[in-house]
C-alpha cells in the first residue's frame, strides 16, 4: 500500500518545532515500516529550501538532505499540473500533492492541513496523530 506524506509533514520531520516534530517523526517512522511512502518532487524542493534556511551547519545540512533519498517519489507532469490548476483546491500546492498522489496510486495522504484537502479529496486524508492512532490499533 502506498501513502503520500505532504510537504508540511516532511518539513516538520526535518526542521520543525518540537511538538510537531515528534508527531511527524512518529507518523513517518510508522508509515515507513508498513507502507511504500511517497513524496512529490515539489516536497523535495520545499524541504531543500527549509533545510538550507534553518540548518546552518553544512555537514548536518547535507546529512538531512541525504535522508530524503530513502523515500519514493511521484512524478509531476503536464497532466498532473493541469489537473491541479483546473481543480477547485484553493491552495494549488495541495492540489499538486493530491493529484501526484492519485497518479502514483497512493491510498492515503498524511498532512497537518486536512481542511485544505477535505472538500475535494477522494482518498483518505489523515492528520499525523490520526494516522498514529489508526496504526497503533
């Protein structure tokens, strides 16, 4: 089974505040144990930006960037970009994440911003805490 981690979850894993960081790391580790975990190319670029901005030590920054190698990546192509642009999603970055997930065969999305997906998503969208509780059963 495939699932997509939204960019905000990965940012929280890599550079966020303690509360969100712990939740995001727990959800990510649980997902990696059981699922094929997907990121989009946009997530890679967004994470790279935040890593460069907030991690000042070059050696540590490169180690964190290399952690992104352990994930599978979706594709972003003409069709996916057009779907995102023509969608009713207010946030087109979320639309890009969503249509990349659908195209890759993901069966769920984990995000801190559930409400951005809610009215439009045709697959389950879970907060990291919900995912942890669901997987812990």
